[in-house]
C-alpha cells in the first residue's frame, strides 16, 4: 500500500533538490552501478549505485554525490539509499519484502513513459521530481516498458 506523504515532511526537501540529485546521478559512470542482488526477480536490467547499506554510509559514493548526501541527512533513521536504474524492457516480478520496521520511498529522477510500480491493488507512475512511499511487505512489482532507462533515488 502507498502511504500518505504528509506523514513524511522530510520528503519536501528531497523534492526541492531533485534536479541537483538527478544531475549528480547522471554524472556517475554506468560501470559504477551494480546489478541488484536478487536477479531471480528480474533477470537483467536492474542496477543500483549504493549510498547507504544497512545503516552504514558508503563514504566514497556519498562523496561523489554531495547534494544527494546532504539531502539524505534529513531522512530520519535512514537504513538504505541508492540510485536505482531500470533498463528498457525490465520487469521486476511480484514480490514482498520482509522488513516490517521500514518503509520504502522513491524520488523520480529520469522517468520515461510506460513505467510504473504496483503495490497491492494500486499502480502509480513515477514522475520526475515527485516522491512516493510504500510498504514493501505488501506484494509489489515494477516495470519499465519505455524506450530509455528509469532512474529513481530509492531509500
């Protein structure tokens, strides 16, 4: 299920800084992205550039993205953050997360047409500069049937 963003006032700062965050993301070499570890969910086409993993800052990555690093300091109890890239034609199969103590959030950075996330019975399109928050313990799936990469800040 998607959550009411009014409960997450820190998102406003991220939305206000989305273009600087996007520009840092796009300046990163593609080779610095790593395939998402659970490839059985999608095959090929989903990669990430990690910034925070299991509550630990990835200092070298954050130094390469100072605006993003600064914006992420506003997120309370941040456990995971990174740039998530889905190549055209990628579909992430329906799955459920298992961590009940955190929610997932996405900030749209580069969003082609025909690209969306379904959580439970609701489907939403990503939008550049817009956020949404969802409970990933609810069955969800994502796809990019567009003609270019979809990139979001996932945290």
